[in-house]
C-alpha cells in the first residue's frame, strides 16, 4: 500500500470522528510520529510504498483514535505557542484559545522584570510561554497535581524556561502580599450539565478535575482566584482569566463586586466570550 492509499484509508476510517480540516492535521501528526515526516515530506512521499511495520503502527493509532483517545496523548506532544509541549493522561491538553489569552497578556505588558503567577498550570503551557516571551519576567506556577507538575517541569527543562513551580491547593494557598504584576489562570470551568454534549476524547480521557466545576457554584474557582490576585497583585497589576462563555456575565459581576476596575471581556477566534481582564 502506498502512502497516498494509506491516507485515504485513514480518512475513511476517521471520517465520523473529526471534521475534514481537523482530520488533515491529525494525519500529519500520525506521519510525523510514525515516520518523522514534515507536511512537505508527506506530500513528497505520497507515491511510495509504506512498509508493513509502518502500516501496522498507523493502523494501531487509528484504532485508538476510533476509541476516542486524543492524538496528543498517543504522540505524547501538543503544539502550543510555537512550541512542542509534552503531555500525557492526567494533564490537560493545551488549547488554541489559551494561546489567545497569552497573546493578550504579551500585548499588554511590554516592560521588563514583571512578576507573574499562573494558577493551575497543568502542562505549564501558559507559564512557559510567558517566560519565553515577556522580557526578563519572573514566572511562578502552581498546581495541586503531582502528574501535572512533573510534566510542567519537564516542559520547562526541555524548552529552557526558568519557571518556578510550586505544589499548592489554590483554596488554601496565598502569595506574598503585593508581590505580583500579573495573575493568570485557566481554571476548571465546565458545568456537569454540559458533559453529555462534549466530545468523547475530552470527557473520557482528559483529567476531570481540570475540566469540571461544581454545578452548585460554577464560578467558585474564580471567586478564589480573585481573592488570591487581590492579595498578590501590586497597585496597577492585572488579572487575566480564561472562562466558560456561559458564565462570563456572572464572573464580570463578581469581579466588579470584589472591587476590580476596567473589567474587560474579549471574544476568542470563534466569537465566544472566552477571556477576561481586570485591574487592581
């Protein structure tokens, strides 16, 4: 079987799992993982025969994808902010909309030597992207998950980022008063009643504690993050949040009631209420 024929077979088998654009990206990831090929390599080798070993490996990956397993957990990597991050089960896979939040922070903050706190760092993607992008920033990242912190520390080492990682439960931990310029967080924000409509590869494979909130108080994480940020930020500091569009208005009202000013909501590239900034 040629590479081109194998690609057609992958498309046939996964047609009901991914939309066409996403499927094409998955195909490139499969060949990068199995053969070490770039997108150009895939195109240049379409007419070549695929070895039995490679075909068997690709078919095995497709079998796993049909069960809903995320391609990022199979390959062990996820692309974020122009960098390859290690990921594995137990760690949330970085999302494109989170990169838009990082863009906002970078665009707003051009001066040197900023002190940054990332709450619930997961793979470390936000903290590492900010450390690599903001000039001479001092970045601290906290998480309560040993699995997440191990992956985040590995990513920082591989990507040469100088992030300080701390194991902490945000509901019992506080930073030093007035020690920060920026607080950022992408906390759990999916309500339990939204689970049924979610894709299998998210709800059945990614860590539930990084996805779901208590349905009785879905903005509880934001209330706590507001408390942390109000203590930790210096005058003139800012809080940046990723959020569930469904709760955007409620979060805005909570922040205003907490004394934040210049509360700003931004849409993501899909037109959804996804990001919020508040100033101290």
